C-alpha cells in the first residue's frame, strides 16, 4: 500500500499511458512531518502532483504515430535546463501561474509542464538567433551573459519573465505553430492555417 499516495488516476487512453498521483509530502519525508507537526494517520500534509509515464519501446510508439520516447524527452529537457540557467525558475513560476488558474492539465484543455518547457526553449532559441549569439558560445552562464545584453544580473529573472510573457501574449498561436529540434539547436515556424502561411510569407 502506498500510504503517501492520496489520489491516483490512470489514463489508459493516452497514446503514452500516464498515471497521475497526488503524493503527501509529509509521508514521503518523515523529518518534514515531524517539523511541521503532521503525523502518519493525522492531518494530510502538502500534496505534490506527480505524473508517471509508462515507457513503451520505440517501434510500438512509432506504430502509434509518436516520433519520440519519454526517456528522450527527459534527456532533452535536462540538457536544455542546463544550457539556459534562467529556464528553470521561469518554468516554475509559470507552472504555478497555470496551477493557480487551473490551466495546468493538458487532458482538460490546459498546458502540460512539458509543453510549457518547450515553449520557453523555443523562446530562448529565438532570442539567441535574433541576437546573433555565436553558435559556439558555451551553454550556461556564458550563454546567458551573451543574451542578457544590458540586463543587470540582479534583474535577470524578472526581466526574462516579462519578456517571455509578452512574447507568449502576442504570438498568433491560432494560426502559426512552433517546432523545436532535438538533433540541432534550431527552431521552425509552421503555418497551421492559410492566414498563418500568409503571416510567415510576409516575414520572409
């Protein structure tokens, strides 16, 4: 019995099956339970939402029309988070924003954590491209310094959050799609509708 599991929902109809859990943090960490006064069998502690993705082999995924595997997605996300240090805090802030407005569940029409991460990865790749940051610029602080420009270091997170929110609020998602490549550090705009194709043609 998983005593720390407060709620479990298995989504078998997803292309890649997912188990959604609510984990009681106090029961996962006994030390934390003693510190905040929560005890086993007593009041429920702070719950953490956990998604467990069931891995399928590549051939099975491709037969379902899925061109990626969950393990590859994880490795890609970890690499990007290490390359752009400001990504992690921005993802956490925007995840909390989505959670507060109940827009964090993709199965009910919201935005998943992975989709949010891909949006921000695309945004920073776009910034890097527009600012002509050298391709051989080492990831990490060197890359951030090249993209920051005249942004003071102590204002970095707030400034990039505002820039990302402005970009997200103005982008025509209804007619233009985005693509991020795992193999090369590139981006692509995709015309989803005739209006989107027209928008992209005018920008070329």
